[in-house]
């Protein structure tokens, strides 16, 4: 095996542990006398092992063939429906069987809406969710993380571009397997408008009520506190120090924690649990903020396609163990590289290609703050 890198618990690991514990309990009953295992740490590192009574190899080979047959059937079940000709650009299929269940959905959603606009298809955008040939939602959304993302992020996000769910699209819809920003960048550079995400009226009202007591638009700080790829998490000590700096400057700071820690307070600062839990409220909060601050993470997509000022601190590295955090990935899949900005972003919406250190955060804020003052002065006139 390759050396273990403590990067937290990856998606799928709880389900793997549960299966192994179930079979360990069976083995401890005393009757299992041979086992063979295939295991994966991502799509590249694949391991195999076996143990037990010599002479059981033929029987175990039969068992391995059974497993291979099951895996093949799962693969066939995931195959997308046949594409039909002359499908209008307002009808789309989201392949829940294959697509990443994460904030990458927003890139796909924006591209679908831009295609509808480009081809002048009627609104609203219509989307059908494909769960395989057997339509088994639970089996397709097999991990807790995928189930949570579909329920709490992907489906609610349709409302942000006035899209609607339409199961008839599964019989007559377009398929697009693109989940990064490069196509949006290319279209924008050709002069196409990039639509913005708009929260629902209900979420706007809830956030307005929440913020009305202070009468000041907050500066939000969204924390990445994930159990996986933990080296990408927010540097909490530096963000707390920077939050103190902002408070001393007269700013109202509001932290948005990872969903898992939504109800956990941060001593000395306010948090917004509703925004950590509800994607609609999160977007409404970002759209009500003076500025939104991030490290590179999923929720930043809401600001990227939003109307408010933002800064995203993202130090990419060719040796990063997370491939999407390399310059090659950004150029090939997002259409921009280190030092560049997305073409639809304004001067007060910037990627800061540095780590989230206090010194660099202060410098970036000092560059941003005059633009914020000008924006508010113009709004007051």
C-alpha cells in the first residue's frame, strides 16, 4: 500500500467501514474460511488481498466472478438514456448516476441556462433527474453525502435560475456531462451574458429580518471545515485574527460554518446557522452582504454567480495531492490560470491566488475596501 496521508474521511468510507464490520462480525462466528478483497483509495490506487484455507481458491474465484457480474450490472444500470434528435434547449437530463453530487451542479446549471438563452428556447429551464434504468433513487444516492447534497443543494438550486423539475425530460431531454467552468468562460469571452443566481423571495425576507436588528450589511466569512482533503480547510486561527481586524475597522463580521458545525458557536463572533443548513438562505445572505470571503470551496460558487463583492483565497500548487488545485487543472477545466480572473467577475469580485494568511487577507481587503466605499457612496446618491 502507498503511505497513508491523513486527509480526513473521504466520501464512501463510512459505507466501506460498515460493510467490513458486517463481514467481520460474520467471520467471528467461526465459519468463514476464505476471503478475497479488492479495495480502492480513489480511482488510481487499487489493492487486492486474500487469506484463508488453501484449496478454497476455485470457490473464491467463483465468488469474485459473482461480484464482477454485480459490478457490471451496476455499470449498465447507470448508462444514460438514449439521446433523441431535435431536443429543444429548455429540456435537460441530470445524470444522478454519474454526475458529481456537489456544488459542481452550479456550473452545469449555468451552462444549461446559457444554452437555453443562446438558442432562444422558452423559459423555464426544465430538468429531469436520472437515477438509472431501474430508477432506484436510494441505490443511486448510496452515500450519506450524496443524499444530503441532492436533497439540500441540487434540487433547491433549480429555483435560483427559475428552473423546474420535469420528469418528462427523461424521455426527451439533452445530456451534458460538463461540470467545470471552462465552457462558461469561453461563452462569456464571446460576448454571452452569464446569468446570476437569485434566492427566493422567502429566503430574502428571512435574511432581511435576521439582519435588520443591526442595520449594517455584514462581511461574511465562509469556513471550509470538511473531513476530507483537510489541507484545503480554512486556516481558523488566521481567519479569527482577520475577523478581529475587520471588527476593529467597524465591520460587522458574520461567520458561515460548515453544515456539520452549523450549531457550534465561535467565541466572540456571530454565526448564521440557517445559512449553513439552508442553501437558499445562504445565497440570500451572500446577496445581502457587504462582501463575502472564502477559501476555495463549494459555496463559493454561489458568490461566483452572484451580484455582491467577494474575495476567494486559493493558493494552487503543482504538487497538491488534490488535482483540481493545480494550475494545469484550472487552465484545462476552468479556462483561467493563476493570476487570472473569470471574465464575468467585476473588480470587486476576485480570486486571491494566495493562502489565507492574515497578512495576505489584510492586503487583499485594503485593495477591496475602497471599491466598497465607492459602491456605497454611489448607492446613497
